[in-house]
C-alpha cells in the first residue's frame, strides 16, 4: 500500500480491485479506465443519491453507502446527496405505475434522521469528512427556460427505451410527463456537483447514464458510473422490501435487526454477506464452503446476523441480540424486554391492534393476519374484525420476531 504523489489518496491495489468487483455489475465506460485513474493516485469526487421516500435507510442503501465508505478510506471526496427535490417528483424506475408524489413537508420529515443513520457507515467529521448535499438547493432555482434547455439534450425515443415504460405502454397504463423529467433532474445533479463518478444499483443505470450524457455535453467531462448488484432474493428475483416483509432498516433496534436477518430466506444470506457487510472475501468464501458441505444454514445465518448488528450497532449489542434470539427462538421463551404497548382502549379490533404495533398500513396488517402471523398469548388470531379484550401483561407477537407487552 502506498500514498499517492499528491499525498491525498491511498493507492492500494487489493482494495481498488475489491471496489471494482465486489458486488459490482458494470463500470462505465470501462473497469480498466476507472482502475487506471484510481491507481494513478488522482483524488476523485463521487456521489450516491438517495431519495427520502421513507424515514429509513435499509440494507439495500447500505450496500452503496459501504462503497462510499471504502472510497472515503482511500482518501477520495465522497458526497451523499439527499434527493429532497427529486424525491418529490418520484423515480419511475421499476414501477408499473407512477409513484405517489410526496409533499415538501413529507420529504423533510423523512430526512430528519438520514444523516444519523448514514453515520453508522460514513464519517461526517474529522479527516476527509463525507459531505451531505441537497438537490433542492439547485433544482428549485431552475427557471422553465433552463429546464427546456436541459431537456433538449435527450429525445423522447431515448426515454421510451426504458423497459418499465415499454411495459406500461403494452399494458395500456399512463406515463406521466414528469416521469420523463426524473432522469433529467438526476443527470443535472452530476453537472452541478461536477463529479467524476456516480454509484448506485443496477436499477439506476438509465438515470446515472443520463448524468454521464449531460456532463459530457455541457462540460466536456467524462463521468464514471458503477452499477452495483441489487440485494435481492436469488430464488424470486425480488428486492428486499417492505412489501415482501424482508426490509431491514439501519435504525432497527438490535434485537429486531437480528431477528429480521434470521427470518430472511436462506438463499439471501450470501448476498447480505457480500453486499451489506464488511466481512472479508476470505471469510465469505469460508462460509460458502460450509454451506456446500451441508452445514445447517441457520448456523450461517447466526454468523451473518451478528455481523450485521455489529456493523450497524456494536459488537456488544450483537452478542446480546444473539443470546436473546437463542433464548426466545431456540427455547421458545418470550423476550425479557418486549416493548410496552399502550392502548387508548383495552378492547380493540385485531386489525387496529396490529396497526398499533407499528405495522405501516392496513393492507400489510391484513396480510400478516391472513398468514397466521399474529398471536395473542401464543394463540393465533385470524379475523381482523374480531374485537379482542386485552389485559396488562398480555403478549402480542407479530411475525417471527416482534413481541409487545400490553402496558
């Protein structure tokens, strides 16, 4: 390992190769071209953009933030861009219908703890601190004339090439004009920040390449793009999501986070190891070989769950969560510190009770009930309309790993 001539970056061939390959799908224009720049010791500016469509960052975000951290450790300038403007437009990526647009108030509310959550990975103080920027600071100042000039860099045909738009047209579903503007706005972020590199998931390829097009045509500058593989179940191809019940948030409590990892499909473990932790390639390969030799997948999950909680909380909390999971789920006991649930009335419909535990929507609550995932004092409850009478000390169980005690 050696420092660059300029003394601002660290040139470490092993770490650079990991950046170019671990979890990476494609590098634009080429992997060799980016490798040459990084090995030259040049300090580059790179960014990851996140739209605050919910108050939580999750393991899917963590994959890309971890890559930012690795570039930061090598001395490069990293920016975490908050899409407080683009988040109000709604990214059409992979959507068969237009997103519900968020209000400015909703976006600000969602952003309140983003920096705190991201600081579990990135350093925002000290040497080579990561920067946070907000794209409303420039997008909200654009005049209509300027938007027209920006849009002239793209054609309608280019926009219609997007697969999700093709699918919508085949299905006779509408495409909003504002959805055409989304990649334009994301592309303009690259121009304003004058970046050398943008990173994101493969689902963001079109949007990130729009920035490459704009930067080249407006400033004559080449921009690198790294697309990372998505954290998804290899058996179904579905991303970790709230809808699928597999979302693991960075601000989940340690016990909850540990339990959620344990509840993930076995096949997802290898992806979590590689994409959302700092486990070494050697350690990952070791665990892969254990699986191939027939070791119980549950034992591998325990290792991964501890690694995840250690990274996003602490080693001590990971040990405690591990012990608690074994106590509750191996010995069929209840957690000692189940959150207290206070209700306005001790008689409540089962559906409203599930919502009171923090389940985000009625549709999700109904799904849990229909899947026999709701228990009161170990008794499965199947009717969302049932009026249940609760007493202090009664235990509500939601899914495999969430417990609440009636206060």
